[in-house]
C-alpha cells in the first residue's frame, strides 16, 4: 500500500435498526445506502486504497445487493472481519476485496505500523513502540483516551472514510496532548498515566479526575 489510503468501518448497509440505535440522519436503509455511497465517493478516488474494518453489510442484504454496493464504491478495497459477517461468507463477495483477514499489522512507508482490528484493544502489536491502532465496532461510544488508537467507524467520522494523513495528524495531536501527563484526583492521591484511560471520576473516592 502507498499514500491515498482510507479507513472506515461499520457501514451496516441494509440494517434498519442501526439508524435508530446510532441516531443516524437517514429516514430508511435506502437513504442510508445512497448517503453512505455518496459520502464515500466524494473523498475516495478510483485508485485509492480503502480498508473496511468490519460489519459492512447486514445479514438481510442479498449477495446481489452487496455486490452492487461494493462495485459502486470508489477505490481498491481490503477487509477486516467484524462480528456481523454472515454476508461475507459468500465467496464471490469476498473475492471482490483484494484480501479479507481477521486482523492485520499494516506497514506503510513514512508512518508507524498500524494494527487493524474490528475491535478496540487496550494494547496491540507494537503499541509500546508507537504503533497506531484503528478499530470499529463501538459506534463512537468509547471515551477518548491517550492511547494511539482511533475509532474509524462511520458513526465516529461523519459517515465518511478517514484518510491516513488525517489519522496521522490526529495521533500526533494525541501525543502532544497526553505525552508525559497523568490523570489526578482532585480530592485524594489517586493518579495514573494519561495513556491508560480517561475516567470521569476517581475510582477511590468518586471525586472528579483532571489531566495534569
């Protein structure tokens, strides 16, 4: 892979209930399908690389519908399997992607290694050496923390794929914000490194925690 790499996840094409569950701004699955395709093609060019981190198609989507969506999307496509992958059992659909894998340690010249998984990890391959981690699954429901990880699902990214350059810039901002800092309780002596988690209250005394 080279530059012009994009990541996305959890489109859930054909899933009616996801519109309500995630408060998506679409009236129905048809409007969601057309909106997601339009947004995708507004930023991704035909020669770009696109990594999907799982749960692209809902189980009620037919093979014909899934293939039609796949071939309307700009880019060369790669796939990390998620937890709703009944449709991806179809050989023809799997073969429309350059590869389909459970996880991947992506290596792109000029960037740290990138650990790809549908699920958010607390630690990952190379995390102690500055490797990035991209995930989906959580639909923008995890709190921000200081780790070099990022939810690339459509619910976290305004229903757009996100570029590798934007991911890199985001990670550098996190490094500047959290590096060497600690979360400290405003009342007791509880504290810990900022890259561990981002709590609202102290686990010892329930007082607010502050980044210092």
